[in-house]
C-alpha cells in the first residue's frame, strides 16, 4: 500500500472544514466555548495546510 500524504491532507482539510462550518452554523455558541470547541480547529487547519505544503515540496 502506497502512502499518499497529499490525498490525506485534502481529506483532513475537507473533514475539519466541513464540521467546523456545519457546527458553526448549527450551534454558533460553540465559538465562545471556554474549552475552544470550534476555535481549536483554526490551528489544526493551519497545521494541515503546513503539512500539505511540506509534502508538495518533496
């Protein structure tokens, strides 16, 4: 089985964006949650994008 990091990055990006936007629309109070229920997804998205950029350079 061949490892495909670019495909994995796109799948992760779509999944995290999908549930962040979905929950942001259905329950916007989660943005203000003290434990960062949705806010923590912003650095996760940045990390996924950074990983995708590093893999593109290979």
